[in-house]
């Protein structure tokens, strides 16, 4: 069965807190609910416990109430204090109270119950949608007045969640390249019949792509494409190969299953196909327009051969593509099974209900967390890899009622180099949703239901909306910087809920050549940095912005590529000081074993990740090459064709993150633990946190600490809301302390 936790938006009540946890009014209603039902309905009501479970000290039930010909099914819960029978009774009363509220005998029943939209009375014009199949799906509507009960809705929701994770699992077990198999650089999605994302990670693009490229869709079809300019930016560079599988149930189109993943190489002048010197997309590699790579189950071999012939890694790309298709078909299979089990019409109702649930939840988040007066924030991408920069990213946001407005006017013009981010409006709405849901209410199911509440302005010809044929290969620096800018803009409304800035980049290390057996090799590894300090706690050390991304195991690297990882460590003192410390960046030292070429992509090389509410900024990123004869040499943050030879070492340091809050308010015990774990140095503990640590015993002197902190408070300037930092002696350290100390990850 589905989860027994009541989800936001299921009923009209503003709070879904179980009776055992919260308010007296609800508790009063629960305790007297059977008397209330009898007074209201006499003998005309009945109920049954559909399911129940006992989880530790909590009893949960699903209860169905029938009264005056109406039916409601709701969840309930209660604490188990040792008598399961009493707890079960209380949980049942809790569920009955919820059912009673939903039936609402006084005639004030909420208007946001899950009703399907009215039936369409006419078909759409021929040109409105690309195919007869899609036109049919778009014209299908639910009969007015239909509803889906909350238990069925939860069952379908969790089935879709599981299908989305199964898509990932199939891909990870089938892909060949480390960037997908190990690091999980891929994104899945399941949509409804109109192309709206129900579960997934990258927002809706289907309707726009199919409007621009008309297909007659049939079971067994698989569409492949990799050109950002031909899908409105649903993918943002040509290394991402996107697969779209239409889902049919008994010959009726019910939705789409889709995934995209990063290919190790797609041609072009540089191994890895992300040249830092590219000035147009023509110079980055092969662009695949939307094509049917499978039609009615039969592969388009000629097209596949042409595509793979233009990559340096044809076998790896083929394996990854087939794995992406297999993952998408796993999603297709599960949607068909849901339709078989519950019925197609019920599935359509569930899709509408899940979209509406997210919409209602996002309405609340918008009203609670966005300002009514326009607020602006800006940050910068250091350079474009071609000697130009910095590039400003400016966001102004506000709300009008329940509608949110995000305006990027004031953002720099598109770059000559490849840092441009061709941002799909739906993709940015997805970023907004992910940010707000993760910060303010992580329990909300993320989907496209709220998109009509969000309005986005992106100036044409800017870094975020470049005009064809602008180069896009290194767009991840602008992508990551968006989260910093969004957080900064949101902080004006509620700074206590805002985060500092993170490492704000997507650090890439690429190494290619031919080994001593004459076999070509090619590695692309994504590194991570400091996650910002937050209201709820410290930032993570050396973690990815994207929750599912992982590290490539060192054993994998050393088995399959001619290198040795000499060190992989957290950089001490690289996270900005704060009441909640910014996460540390990481240092990785690669010992090269075979001649080859190295490429590096990173940012935050000149601009520090800022701290907030008195928190200090994190450190900048740094790169070096150490060679036997030439010695140690600093490298730019974006560079290709670095010649390396056996014995050379590449030192790759990522940025730390900004701290949150006054460092002098950090608990002494937390500072002491940071020092003991070698995340913070003894000098930094004293200078930034005002904590005196004995270097030998690693114990804090409480009396001296209190005295020092008081002196520091008396002598300092007022705390700034934002601390953007500065470069110190050519090496940036957010705490003002130079350190080469590292702690193994």
C-alpha cells in the first residue's frame, strides 16, 4: 500500500499533523468523533479499517467512512504507549475525524477536492498538436464530478515514484561509462498524456519538442535527440542524449517515459567534447535532431551508425544509449501496469490530482516565502574560457498574489565562449520548484503542477538565453550559479531561511590518450565542493549539488585508467566560518602514468562563495600541475590540451562554501569536533570562532573562550548580511587563514 503519511493538499485543512502530535482542537474532534457522527447521521453511518500497521511507537490505519451515501477514506495515526488496542482506537478516531472533515456535512466542503476536468466538447485544430495520437490524448478529458479517493491516489503516487527509481536502477546496472554508471549523471521523467512531468527531475519539454518536430507515434517508437536548440533547452549541451518513449495502453497514448544521460564523447576537437575554446556549437561535436532511433520496435541502424561514427567512444556511447532506452522502457512498462491495475481513467484522474496537489502546496510556499516588492540579487561567472568575463547573472523576483515572477533582466550578454546556458523556461521552473521544496517543504512531490503559477523573463541574447549558434559546452557554471543567485534573492524576504553560496560550479577533470598496449582511453570525472551553511545546520563537505550524483570509486579509476589517486581529501579551513559552517572543498591529486592530454572545467576561481547573516565566504578553487623539470605551475580554471607525461601530478582543488550566521554563536563543542576531525584548524578556531583549543589535548578552554568571544564582539564592525570576501595574498581563504592541510574523505 502507499505511504500512510498524509500528504500536503489531500484535504482542505491547513495542517495535516496527526492527532498524536498536535493540536487540541483536532484532538477534541477525534475523541468525540463517534458521538458527532451518531448525532449527525443516526444509524446511517458505518466504517471499516481497511489496513493498519504498527511502526515502533506509532500505530497507523486507513479507515473508510460511509454516511448518507457518501464515502471517504483517510489515514490516521496515534502513539502506542503500550496498549495497542487503545492506540488502534485512537488512530481510527483520528482517521474518522479526517473523513468527517472531507464529507463536510455543513456544506462548507473545500473546493480543492480532487475533481477531474470537464470533458472536451470539440477536438483541437489540426495544427495545434503534432500528431493524431497526441491530439487524441490532449482532447481526452475526465467526466465532470469524478473523484479519486486518497488511498488509490497514494498507491499510484508511490507506484510512480518507484517506477522513476527503477528507471535509474536499470540504467546504472546497464550503462558502461563511469559518468553514468558511477556518477549518475542522468535524469529521468514520467509525464502524463499532455507531456506534463508527474515524477522526475528535469521538467516538461515534450509538447514543445513535438510541436517543432511532428511525429506519428506508435508503440515501440523511441525518439533520440541531443540538440538544445531543437528542444527549447530541455537538455543544455550536446553531450546529453535524450530519449523519449511514448507510453500506450491498449493503443491509447497515456504518457511519455524519458531519460537523458551524459555521453563521454560526441566528437569535436577535444576529447570529451566540451572544448573551453569553442565559440559556436558547430565546434563542439555532433548535434542530433529529434529522430526515431526505433520505429515500432525496429532500430534505425543507419542513423545509429552515423551517430556513433562521429564519437571517440562508440562502444561506450552505444552501451549507454541502450541503457537509457532500457531505463525509459522500464518506466513505460510500469505505467502500463498501473493502468492495467487501476484502469486508464483512474490513472488519468491520479495524474491530475498529483499535479493539483503540488500546485496547492506551491501556492502556499510562494505566498509564505516570496516578497511582494521586487528584490534583486546578482553574482558572477568568472570567465568564459576565452579571456572574457566576468559575466553577471542578475535576478529580480516578486509575487503578485499566488503568482511568482522571476526576471533575469540585467544579466550579461551571451559569452563568446562556451559558458552560455540555453535555459528552457520549464527547466528554470523546475530549478525554482526543487529549491523551494527542498528548502521549505521537502515532503512535497515535485512535478509540473505549479508551472502556471511561475512566470519567467529571460532576455534573448543573454548568457541564459543565447542565440544560435552560441557555444554551450561549459554551461554548468552558469547552471550552478543560478542556485546561488536564487538563494540570495529569496533571502530578502526571510534571511533566516536562506542559505549561503556553495561551490557554484561543476568541476570537470578530463584525461585522454593511448596506453602502452595501444588502447585509447578517455576519462571524465565530475568533482564536488562545499555545500553552503544553512539555517538547519552545517554545509556538507565535498558533496554534489544534485542529490543523486556520486563519486567514482578510486578503485574504479585506478583499474580502468592509467593513473593513481595519491590523495582525495577535504581541504581544512576552506568552508566559510559561521554559526553553521560552510562545507569544505576537496583536493584530489592525480598521478599520471601515461602520456596524454588533460582538460579542466571549473569556476569560482576568482569570486568566493559568499557567506550570509554574518557567515564568512568559502575559499576559491585552485588547480596546479607539478612536473619533474618545470616544477609547480598554476592552471586556469578552464583549459584544454594540457600535455601530461608519466610522473606528472595534477592537483585539483574545488571551492568551499559560505557560512551561515555569526561564527561567535557556533557551539564550542561543534568547533572542538571540527578541529578534532581536521576540518578546521586550531588557528581558525581562535581567529574566526573565538574558541581556544589546546593543540595537544584538543580540548576547549571554556573560560578563555568566553573572554575572547566577548572581546571580539566588542571590537568588530556590525555583521553584514552578505560577505563576498576577497582574494588574500593570491590564495583565497574564507576565514583569512592560509592552510594546506587536508583531511581524507
